[in-house]
C-alpha cells in the first residue's frame, strides 16, 4: 500500500515522544512488508525539508504553532497528484482535519486528547484554541475509523460523540531487548525514586517534588531523580529549592536510551503523577526494568498500572497519598519485590510486533473504506 501520515513531529524531532514512537514502530514495519510511507511533520532547528528515515520519506514544513495549517499546504503543494491508499492522521495536539481535504480514506490515530487538561499547561488563549479544535472532532471525523491505544481514550471519544463501533483499541508495544533488568531488584539498596518524562506542567512532576519532604521524613536517605527536559524544568528546580530539598532532587536531563535504562535499574520506585496519559509507556518500561510504580489514578494509567499488583495508584494531585504510597514501596521490601515480579510478567506481554499485527488489521479495513 501507499500510506501517508500526518503528525506534528517525526521521530528525529528533539521533543519526539510516545506518539511518534508508536507511529514509527507501526510504519517502519509496514515498510518492511513492502508498503511505501510518507510522513508529514513540522520542521525544527537544523532539520532538512526532506529526508529518508528507516525507509520512510519524511517531508517537513511549518513549526510548532502552525503545523496544522502548514502541512495541509505542503500536502496540496507536493502530494496532491500522488495516490495514497490511506492517510493516518495522528491526533495528539490540534487536529489536522484531513478528512476535509485529502484524496484518500483516513484513519485517525489517537494516543489521547487533552480536553480541559490543556488549561493546566497552556495559556487561556492557547488552551481555548486547542479545546475548540478538539470539539470539532465528532463533526469532522464522524465517518472516520479510529485507532486508539487504550480503553480510556476510546471512552473519551465516545463521550465526545464518536460511535464506539468506529474505534479499535490496540495497546502499545515495548522493545523487549531494550528494556531489561541489569541490576536485580533485590540488590538495589539505595532508596531512589525516579520520574521519567517530558518536563511540562501537565506531566505532574511538581506533585512528586511536593510529596518528597514527607517521603524524607519516613526515609531520610531517599533521593528523587528526574529524567527528561522541557520548559517546566526551571520551575521544578525552584520548587525543590523552596522546599529545602534541592540537594536530594537530581535533574539528570534528557538521557540516552542506555543511560535511561541504567537509571531505571538503579531505582527502587518509579513515579508517574500525571493527570492523563494515552496509555503510560514509561510505566511499562519501568516494569520491564524491574521497577514498580506509583502513579495517578488517571486515564491511561489506570490501564498500564495494575493497582496493587505492578504498582500503586493514588488520587491525582493528592500529595499526601502520593508520599504515603511511595514510602510504602520504599520500606516494604516484600511488597516491592512481589510487585517487581508481577511487573516483569506484565511488561513481557507487550511487543511492537503484536501491536503492528493488530494495527495492520485496522489499517487494511480502513483502506478498504470499512469502519474499524
């Protein structure tokens, strides 16, 4: 088949995350199966307007604030005369509204939608813009099949007016060779708590920092390590200093894959305190490295964390509950190790090959003009 993908970012973008990884794992396997794939994404500093990446032709245009307009123009200018069997539109920011102008069937790929959570990150004006664009999804995509990565996202779309029968749920995979145990969980003697994620307000690292003074009262030797970077980092650093815990909160920045896995293997507990996730890929990565998690009882995370088995869920934003759950895992060795074993079994059930096979079936139906 000839496939065309729309996404705000491509895998080489410095801020590429789970949405880009998910789409790349699917489309790179499609290329291996003989498909031709073109990917439209925003430009970034130092990027080429066109390049080949793992067999995928990537075309770039626009920037972070206008890609939804610029890529539509790029399609009309460069690709209008080309035939595509299917357009995969990854809706993870402002939608591109491709059903209005592309000359092919559309499959909407949705990690998650912001909803009102966008106002926790963006200014009122930007938040209102994103919210308004998302509110048009039931109208623009009313006859379009959807591929989502969790039941939480499916239920969100149903509440917005998308018919349940339009939506297929295929959970993400995991690089089973890339996320492994290198330090046996029973040998990890330092009480390290690890946060992995983009440092933006909506990811919730601030709740973990606010919880840490209480953690330190129960576990004086505890340390908090934060892996990732982003525009919210200066605020988080000031917050740690204002709470008098600057010396035990380490900002490690964006790490290579190898160093991230090493950090996961040093930690006794990983934390995911965000208000919403599409699925919670970092949770599964932590489990695969033998690290149980404490997470918000939020959409997406309620599926990636098996509460009481692979980790503990707490009410989002409840700093006291977050601290108590973290202390419980740090101090109860038997509980922590039992969750480690359960987490390893849980994580080993997710592969990108399985994700691709199930997604491929949805892609074939969508290309044939059938609802998923």
